[in-house]
């Protein structure tokens, strides 16, 4: 009887210990619902521990494939402010071509004569003021009855233009003829001018090497050798 009582007491103690530590593998729980709740709670605790793992030490989340593609995408020409054709205007000239330059103009007052000399500056002819002009003294004397001045062209010009006549300081009765020569060849007609009636000169000098301007004293007072100045108002080459 003592051995049976001891076995019963041992079984009771084992039952009490299994209830305190949860359901044993070889002992049925008294209430299955309780064991199920405890197992569920244990699983939830494990999941929560896994979710609370430490974040990336860099502090920034890894970019998603979509964000990474947007970051590396190169902007197109249109996003940069228009297509290449609009941003850079194509030159109308092909490689090796030279664009045509606009017309050039040079005044004889800015050139050095290659023969004889002339006055340079502003003059007045028949009441009109001409800047950038040239002139020569003229008169009835032998050395002033026919005067000239020569300029080098070097074949670079096409047109000579001037308004010619005695300047306003000349004697009122002076009559002067103006002539233009290109390489010793007379161009056009002889232009006669007086103190009140100037002569407009415009001659083609294309390909010429030398331009000679001639002024001849035709008539007027013969007292003294000096009668005035033969002037080419705003004489220029184009």
C-alpha cells in the first residue's frame, strides 16, 4: 500500500508541474483552448521581434526599380530646351564657301595719293557742305591752269563718286572742267562746273589700277595766278 500511495503522489506532482510550464509533449492539456492561445501568443511575439529588427544604418531606404530608372534617365533634347535643329541654326553656307560682304566705301581723303598732293577735309560747293573731300588750288597761271592728283586702286573698287566744282572761296567767275582717268584712259565726259552749278561725277572703275582726277581752269579773272580751289566733294570709292 505504501508503494501505491507513493506512485499516486508522484503522478500528482508531475501533473502539477506540467500545468505550470505549459502543455507537455506526452501529457494532454486539460483545456485545448488554453494551449492553443498560448502557442498563438508565442508565435505573435516571435513575428514582432523579427519586424523590429534594426533598420539600414545608412538611414535611407533602397530605391525601388522604378525610382532607380528615373534617377538614371538622361533628359532628351526636347526637355533641355528644344531639339538640336532648333538650338543650333544651320549656316546657309556650305563648308569652304565665304559669305558675301556688304558694299565697302573708302573716302579719298583717307587715302594717300601716289602722285601729287591734295587738300583734305570739309569743303563747301555751291552752298552745300561736304565732309571727307579733296581739293587742288587752280588759277590762270601756267602751273595752276591744269591740276591733277592720282590714287592707287589695285583693282579693288568698282565705282568712283563725287560732287565737283570750285569751292565757296573761289572767285565768283571761275569756270572749271573736271575729268576722270582710269589707267590713262578717260572715263565718261568732261564735267563743267561753276561757283553756283556743281557737277555730279559717277564713273565705273572696275579692275582699275590708278585713278587720276584732273581739274582745268577754263575761264574767269586773269588777275593774279590764283583763282580758288577745284574741289571733289565727298569723293569716294565703292
